């Protein structure tokens, strides 16, 4: 049974208690906070393995809390799942660009939330040792050989297409904004725009053929790799 420690942050006590109860049933150790200042106080001690963070908090809001945590080397590696009201697309994008790992919109189904929690924690475990070879169905991505094969046959990808695919496939389920992909794949290059990502994703999907379904468009946000 899982024993990871999770910090739940929501100013609506009934929602916080609902999440705490269901995470507890799954075996997680749960601590709660109801505003941004309380979050920062709780993180002065032992750190959790995951934070569920509501955006609409009194005082220091969730986005500012996320910004503070991602700038602090001590807490920057803690994955964050944002809890947002439905329709707050701009806040979702802002949170992901600040470094949040995923988001769940309210009202949410408990099963969906638990699935997101498990996915993010599995991804965290995988980061401990960098994966050199990623295999999903008939698709194989070898970082050491800089090679992608589909059904045993190599695919001819450009360096940018390879790095884009590797970035997405190394973080299954994680939503990347276009800005995040530009930063991770193109780095300091200045003559690139958000549209550049869309063009390369389209070309990559064409080359992946049957495996193109792994790359999902998250409308208004960006892209993710789903197995």
C-alpha cells in the first residue's frame, strides 16, 4: 500500500476533507492547509511527495504559491497538481508555465483525481533514474542511439522532432504548454514562436503514422503523450 505523503491545499474545508478521506483510503499520508501562508509554514518541516493545490486561495493565491515553491531549490522538485474551477483556462496555462505538473477541474470525480495522483507519483519515481530507452507498444525511443523505431523499422526524424517526441514520451500524461515545449526543445533560440510547436507536432504525427495517436492535443493549453 502506498505511503507517500501528500499536502492538500483548499480553502473549502468540505472539499479538503473529501480529498483527505479518499487519499487516506488509498494508503497515502495526508496533511492539509487552507491558505497560502499555511502552505509555506507546513513546508518548513518534512516535505511531501506531492501537492494538490487550489488556485483560488485567500491571501497568497495558488499561482503565487506555485511560483514561490518552484523558485526554491528545496521545494522545486515537488510535483504539483492544480485544482481549478471549470473554465479558468488562463489560470491553467499560467500554472503549467510556472511548473505545475497537471491540473484537475472542479467539480471533479474522485476516481479521476486518484488516477492523476497515481500517474504523477509514478512519473516522479521514474525521474530518479533517467530512462535511456522508452518503449510504448510498437514504438521505441532510444536516447543513447538518438533513434526511433516503429514496428522494428527506424523512422527518419529531425533532431528537433526527436527531442520533441522524447520530451513528451518521457513524461506520459503530463500536459506541456507550447511555451514549455519551446523552452525545453528550442532553448535560447529567439526566432521561434508558439506556432512553431504546432508545425513540428503536425510533421511528427505524420511520420509516426499509427503511433501518432499517442500525442494528444489539449485544447487551449498544449500537448501531452498518452499511452
